C-alpha cells in the first residue's frame, strides 16, 4: 500500500492547479495537505462530477487511499479511468496500481461504472 500511496500523492501535487477552476482545485489541495479531507472532498467532488479531469484524478486518489471517504478500489478505479480518458496520464499509473489490489469482478464493475458515467450539470 505504501507504493500506491507514494505514487498517487506525489502526482496530486503536480495536477492540482488548473487555470479555469484552479481556485477550487487549490482549495482542495490546501485542505488535503493539512489533512482536512472533508473540505478537499467538498471542493473536488462537484468538479469531478462535472467532468473536470484533475478533480476526477484527485477524487480517485482519495478513494484509493481512503482519505475523507471509505476506501473503495472500485470507485478509485472508476474516477481514475475517467481522468485517463480525458488525458490525465498520471491517473493511468494510479489506476494500474489500484487494479493490482482488485479482483477481476471489481475491475469489471469499475469499468462498467466508468462507461455508464455521465457528467452532472453544475
């Protein structure tokens, strides 16, 4: 698990800033860095649900590590896959690390959820 945690956390710092919605991403990053995962989740979830790849990546990391949410590899894989589909290449490594911890059935479920996922209107 340490390898997963280190790989995912280091990449969050690189992906945390985005010009159009950077303030919310940055607020979430600041909160996560001080261990306030509830605030990070509050900042990132609406963006992730709206289809913002960096927020999807960050949410995937939270699910992978169980930070502010119950650890859930299916949800982590789904959010990371969505981020990968939008070009967040760092999410690919995280998704692959999460997949190593999952059963074939869990991976199938995560892929189904990603296929069926649709962005929510803000």
